[in-house]
């Protein structure tokens, strides 16, 4: 038997294909605590030569973990975003944020999260880029989980009240309009990157904001060989966004964060089929989110499992046509695997991903499983009048046009009557 290394590389050359015991993670994938991956952080850790003290976990993503930190030099609280070490170059997003702060110093803080500082930190898994932001409240996704917890319900049973959803969408749309006006596409416009603004917490005592230091034993990280691991923290923490310090009444504000890759279910068809991307992609994503926040479910749900890299796109395109109607010829001609599902005259004959083998029967969904966007919207029974529901469905149709050149701009959507109600943006 080969000797088990005390310091395994990213793919350990050991009798085990992995080094950590299995357990249910409260957030990030523990296997990513390795060279090139996450930096191991424990509560109380200090960064940047004694400046930042980590006191709470705010959230995690595939490429970073965000912590609430006490800025001991400036007597304030900040959000400390620590990137995985193989994503150390985030210069483009940082440059964009600095550029916006310079050219629009009064508007940028209202629309996007503000970067305060940046530095590098060396750890056992490499050198990590650390970005310091103003602290923010939960994301739009996280707040739904908070509502579900308060009401003792499953998240799938909870949706935002329509007027609250409208305020969230309007603020986010103002953020998009601001970016587009300054020649920038967001590229990752989704609920996880729409953050509620916080009430000022700088006067709060550190103890009131600190996360519980006693870890759940079920989240303790242990190696299969029983040795101490220096590439991972002692335990994983559940993210605890600052929901109790967030206004969710008429004073709520939402800002945009994290510009990056488009979530699969929010991609526009021209991105799926041709790889084309511009501001119109942000608009398509926004149209999907109008449906999602009002109806309380995804417009398109791409879930897998998938056998090859074409199947996620195929499922997405099948759902798009089910909800919105046939793709135009120009887009359809770029769908290389369409014959798995459609005849030459574009009649749907099979819904089974990957197509059917010779001699097999095509798999078609029951009619009750198919529904247009409008039918899917009505099925969720949003809490609004029939007239308002009709207005919202027409708004979504107006936004989700297959031709990106025909989609309205963010400024034009802001002037739509549904968004302009009780707002200074109301059209003449």
C-alpha cells in the first residue's frame, strides 16, 4: 500500500480517491479546500496585517466565500470576499467598479456594491485575492430562505409579495440601466447577485454581530486517514446573512454585485446557440426574473442529470419553445441537435434528451406538462388583480423577444406603466 501523504496534492496519490470523510455541507464543497481552491478560514482569523477580523460568514459561491469582518483600523464593518486561489485575477470586475466610482461618484453607490480595498493573502492553498466591500444584506435568494425559516415553511412555498417583488425588480433594473448607460453589461444578472442594502451597523457591538463559535459537529471536517488537515478549516459554517439589519419595507433598496457568467436557465437563445452576448442578454435575464419573482418559480428549469454537454442546451431550448413559441429560422438553423427532437418540418416528436435509439419509442410529455409562459404564470396564482396579471404577462412577452435588437432597453422598461406607478420614472 502506498504511503498516505501528510500533504496531499489536489488529486491525492493515495489509496483513497479523496482525503475527507463524507458529510453534508451547509454551503461550499469541502473538496475545494485544496491547492487552487478556497482559503481555510476560522472565526477570529485576522487578515491584512491585523486590519480585518473575521466574525461571521455571509455567503459562499463556486469561486469565493464572503465574510463579515471588523475593520479594526477604521472602526467599521466590511464584507471580505476571499477568492479561490486559481481565480486570483479578478482585475476586470475590480477595474469596472473603480471606473464606475470615478465617473459616477454619486450614482454608483446607489446602484452597485462599493469596493473599498483589495489585497492578497498567502495561505496553504495558494495566493488569494481578497476584495473588501461595503457590507450588504442578504441576496434576493437568501431572503426567501429567511422568510421560509420565519414562517416554518419550505422555500418552495414562499414567494415575495407582488409589491415587494416590484420594488426589488425596479431597483435592480435601475442598476442595469446605470451599467448599460456606462457601456457595461452585467453578465451575471440573477437573484444571488441582487443584494439588499443594510441599515448602518457600524455602531453595533462586535459581539452582537458575531456568529456562534461553537460549530455543529456534523459540519466538522475530518480526514479519512485521521490526520490533521491544514488545507481546510476545522469545520464549515452555515452562511448567516444580516437579514435582521435589512429594511424590507417601503425603504428597501437593492444593489447589483458580482459581474460574471450567466446562469444556465437565464441565458438568451442567441447565447445558447451562437455564443453572442451583449446588453440584450441582461434584458433577457431580467425578463425571466420578472416571472420568477412574481410567480415564485423559475420560468425555465434546467435540472439534469445530463449525459453529454449538448443536453443542457437541448433541454433549455425545448423549454424556451414550450413557454414562448417556435424559434425563428435564423436561430433554429444554429441548433445542431434539433433532429433528436423535431422532424424536418419542425414538428416535435420526442422530448427525451439525447434522442431515441433505433427501434425505441419517442418520449413525449403529457399535454398537462406543457404550458405557455402565460399558462405557467396563471398556474402560480400571483396575489394581484386579473388586470395587473395581464399587464405583467404582456410585460414579460415584450421583454423576452427572440430578436435581441427588438428587446426594450432597461430605460424603456423603467418607463413601462407597471414599473412607473408611484415612481418619478412614469412615462409622459
